[in-house]
C-alpha cells in the first residue's frame, strides 16, 4: 500500500493531463456531435488515445518502485529480497547482491518489453515493421 500510494500521484497527474488533451481534440468533438454516448466517447475515443503517455509514465514509476522496494522493506522491517540484499551487502557477501541486481535488471527488461508490446496493442500504427 505504501508503494501504491507513492505511485498513484504521478499516474493520476499524467492521466488527467492526457485525458484533458484528448477530450479537447477534434475527433472527440466530432464523436460527441455524432450523438455517441458520453461513456463511449470517453472510453473508446479519449482514453484509448490518452493511454500512450499513461503507459510510459507507468513504466517509469514502476522502475523507480523496484528500487524503492528496498527502502520500504527496511523501514517497515519486512523480510524480502531487498532486505536480504542489504544484509548481504553489509556482510560483504556479494553473490546474493549480484543475484539481486540480476533479478532487478531482468524485471526492468521485462517491464520495458511489456510496455513496448502494450504500445502495439494500444496504437496499431506502432508495429514491428514501422
């Protein structure tokens, strides 16, 4: 919950800014004028076009949370991979530290891959051949 509240602020700001930009665009105005319901205009037209910056921000916030996880585990004295890595670092046991760094790097790479794949789903113009 601590990490979730921390991540919520930038995501909420980016969502608001992207939705305001999308809702003031011509295609949303045209969709409203054609008689579509407010719900359909917001979710189908505005939100779909506002998702790219939101997903980008989500990736940056999540990558920051990978490091913040260590701090939260130490502050609340929770056992976890971050606490284990800090204790191994203090004890000069570098194999677990290397494992922690490798795990975080793999998570970061997987996150960036998922974001790139999500871009292709959100905006069909973004593709492999583009």
